[in-house]
């Protein structure tokens, strides 16, 4: 645009602006003055009308009120309507020919202490109306409203604006003529200067600019001449630099790296001025889109501080970082990790920053995955150290909890285990950190009835970050004084069986990352194995202790049995044999003198020999019943029960059912000894009246039971006795049953009898059926 045109336009704009401002100011003053006059006039008319209708209204003469307001309407003065209403919005009288508008009853209603009020209404049929409401008399439940038309004011304002607009148009014409004359005088030498400058722009730097005179334009021409010389020198150097830069950029682009140049532009910091094709591919934006964007628009907030630091260092002339990692937000919403190098340059004559970036997303993901794996391995290693050793289970879990809280960076948590001994799944608090023991105990008890958490059959980790107000965990405070806001449930499971729960509390809603949850899930499995191993270790130690006690008892029993056999042989059989020898010697001596007496003595000695044989047979049978070898298990058991209980006052009840099998010698003697031990215990301790014994031969198994109706006993208490005969007898039966692959179950309660059950699978034994015992089935 030419300078003369600009001067004319500026002059016209100034005249128009000043004219419009003047027109607006005068219009406003006129409108305000007339509006004020109209309001004063409205109040005067309203008060007069209120005085005129006061007496008729008090007398209840509505007809006079109606005539009065109609006469007031006919007086003119810009009155559009008059109406009288009471405080409840009921219309008493009005001048509307087409019916009273219903919406007026809710507009400009006076308050109880208000005597007057004025508002401006926009009525479609009459235009702008100023409604003036006046209370007729103080204390009287009625008010009068008069509407004054604003049309006369608007007409005045319109006429004033029209006049000012005409004056402005005349001023515009005069100003344009004056600006044209002035611009012609100024632009004539400038046109010559522009033609020379145009030659410079086209690269014609050989000829100087010649303009005669002594004014500022001549000084400008001299400056242009000096600039021409500098440009000529700079162009030579720029051509050489451009060749070098082009070669460098082509080499970097060929390596697949993105290049971008950033410059501050007006209020925008870091606007992109140049991008190569690789930079477009990396960001997902087109070149046109990138050149309208700032650097921060594609940089993730995570890397925002790094970019701000680059710009601050550039602003203060400091060296820029040669290599940093930043996070890009691509156009499609994905994120890329970039390795970027920055350098200060001059671009198009202004300071700029060039950035060279390359994609390291895969490398970063691999590195982060390695770090995460190392972190998990380190955590699991620390946890393994914490739960190893010979500490008891509570100490191990406390060390484990302390290690876990350090790894995930939390302050509080607790661990409880489910007690399944009585099949009631009661929770038992094992340890806590960051909360008081009584709080942890309360949380453990409330955990099973809380609707936010699963019952002890859920083996999946769960995060609860929107705890309800009623949740007791939300009432807890952490050691740093912050309130619990989120909670993670980590099942301690082993083979799909939840043994306990690890609970960790945090003070913010987004506290547990996906990596934290994966790590905690692994920890839960590891702790589940540790708990199971600890329980197995305790059980193993207990069994080992019992085994040692049982072994000692077996050895003691063997020695006692040897002593008994030795004593019986010495006290009975050996004495009888010695007496037999003495008798035989005496018979030899008597035979010579009294043959008949000798025969009598020999008869007595014969009887003594039979007694000695019976004693030896009894000792041998106690060691192993010959009946068991001769006839088998069922006859031996029936004989033993009946003979053992014959003089005890206990009535035997023996029953054999099913199709009997002949079992191995080891199995039959074991079953016989279990029955023998059970009956011995019943005789010694039960005070029973009846004893029931049964063998049930099934298709694949043998079921044996021995039951009495005696006093019974506490099984746990009996097994806990040290060196107790009852406990060794029970343990001995259990060990015997396990040796042949059977299972023993002992059922007893005080004053409710005792029942011992043995179950044995014999499907792998040789099925030689009893032939001689077929008639033994039944009671």
C-alpha cells in the first residue's frame, strides 16, 4: 500500500473515529438528559394520578378509578398505559384495550416499605416503555403504574446522530483532500528511493543510490548505500555457508534424524521455523501444522522442565545441553522417547535454536523393562533374605513387611493369616507397621465382614482407591499425619489356596502403579510359599519330635517286652522245668524201691509238662497269634476280642460285612495290632459297657472301626502329653496305619465315647478270597 494511500486512510480513520466518539458522547448526554426529564415527569404524573384515585379507591368506587385513569391516558404526554393493582397482583383497573397483559402483574411490584420504583420494559407492541410505579397511599394495599413511551427520546437521539454523521462525512472529504496534497509532497522522493531499493532487492548491488537534497530522505539513501556494500560482502559469505549447511543437513537427514529450528516469535516462545521430513514422520504432523506450533505443544509435560531450561540457557547465552531425553506427544496420541541435541544458531538473521532428534523409544522401553526386572529381582532377593533363617513365622513376616514397605515406598501395612484348623477361616494378626497394634487388630477383625473386600477365597490382587466414608481404613492416619486414601489387598496364596492377606495403605489415590502391583503379586506368591513351608516345617518338627518319642517308646516297649518274657520264663517256665528235672531225678531214685509210687509221680510230672507247654504257647501267642497265621485275620480278631473282654464287664459286638479278602501278612498283623491297641485302651481307660468292632470289605477298600460307649477323652490334650501312654498308643496306631498306606481317624469327646476308624485301599493286594471264612460274615 502506498504511503499516500496510508496517509489518506489514517486521516479518514482519525476523522471518522473522532466524529463517532463525538456523536456517541452527544447522543449519550442528550439521551440521559431526556431520560431524567422523562422520569421526573413520570413521577409527577404518577403522584398526581395516585392522589386522584385515592379517595375513590378508599370508597371502593372502581368505576371512578377506571374513568380517572382513562382521562389521564387521553391527556397525552407520551403515556402508553395506566393500571392499578393491589399487593397480591390483582388488577383493579387498567387502560389496555386488548386485555391486561398477564406478565405485568409480576413486574415492578413495590415492596412493603417501597413507595416508588421505575423500570424500563421492552413491549413488542409499543416498543420501549418506562414503567413508573407509585404506592397510592402509605398503608393502602394498592399501587398505580403509568407507562411512558421512550419513542420521543429515541427520535431526538436519532436526529442528533444524523446531524453528527453528516458533519463527519464533510470532515472526511476535507481531510482526504488535505492528506492527498501532503502525501504527494512527501512521497515523490520516496518513490525514487523505492525504485533503487527494488533494484537492491533483486540483487543489483553494483550501483549506488543517487538522491539530491539535504533532508532525512537523503540521509536514508546514504544508509542504503552503506547497506548495499555490506549486503554484497554478506551475500558472498552466505552463499558459501549455505552450501556447507545444506551438505550437513542432507547428511543428518540421511541418518534418519529429525531436524527442527525454533525461534521466539512475538508472544510465542519456541515457534518452529524449519522442520525436515524425518521430523514430520517422528511427530506425525505435517510441515504446515508444525510451522504454526510451539515446541511445548508436542513435548509431554514430563519433559516440560527440560525444555524450559534449554530456552532459559539460550536466553542467557549459555551452552545448551548436547544430549537429553525428552518425551514427544505424537498427533495420534502415542508417546515417543527422543534423544535430542540443541545448539544456538542464527536463522534468517535472528537467534534461533536447532534441535536434532532421534527415536529411542524401543531402547528406552528395553532399559525401563530391565530396570523394572532388576528392581523386582532385588526386591524379591531382599524379601528372600528377610524370610530366610530360623526365625519364627511372625518374625519372618515382620521382616518381610518392613522390606515390602521400603520397596514400594509406603509407610503402613499389616499381615494376617487365616486359621483353618477349625474350618472357621478366622483371621489372626501376625504383624503391623505404621499403625498401632490395636488398630491393626481391629482392621483384621472387621476385614472379614467388610463389603469392600472379598472373602478368603479370592486369590487376585485388588486396589481400592475410592474407599467409602464408612470404611474403617479411611479413618486411619499414617505416621506422617496424612490420611489413608487408598488400599491394596494382596492375597498370600499357595496352590490357589489363600493362606493370608498382605494389606498396604497409601495416602494418595493413584499410589500403586502397574509395576507395583505386579511386584506385589509376585511377593504374595513368594510369601504364600514361605508361609506354607513354615507351617510344614513346624508340622515336620512336631512329627519328628513325636517320631523320636515314639521310637523311644518302641525301644522301651521292646525292652519291657523282653523283660516280661524273661521274667515269665524265669519265674514260671524255668521254675517249672527245674521242678520237672528234680522230679525226674527223684523218680529214678524211687523206681528202685517203690515202682507204683514212681509211676504216680511220673503222672504228676506229665501233667506239669502240659502246664509248661501251655505257658510257653501263651507267651508265643502274645508275641504273634498263631491263629492269625492258621485261620486268618477275621477269626483271630473275633477270638481276641471275645477272650480279651470276657472278664472285663465290657460286652463285645463284632460284625464282618462284605466279601472278605486275604491280605498280606504285614497288612493283617498291622490291622490286628491296631485292633489290639484300641481294645487295650478301651479296657484300661474307657469304663465302657459295650464295645463295637466291625470290618467292612468294600470293592476297593477295607473299613475298620472300634467304638465304645465309655468316658471318652480330649484328643488334643492326649496328643500333647509328654511321655503319656495314651498319646504313644494313638501315635503308634497312626504310624502303623501309614506304613501300610492306610488312614486313621480318631473321634472322641469327654463323656461321649471313642471311635477309631481305619480306611485301607487294598485294590493292589492279591485277591485270594477266604474259603474257610465265608460263614463269618454277619454279627
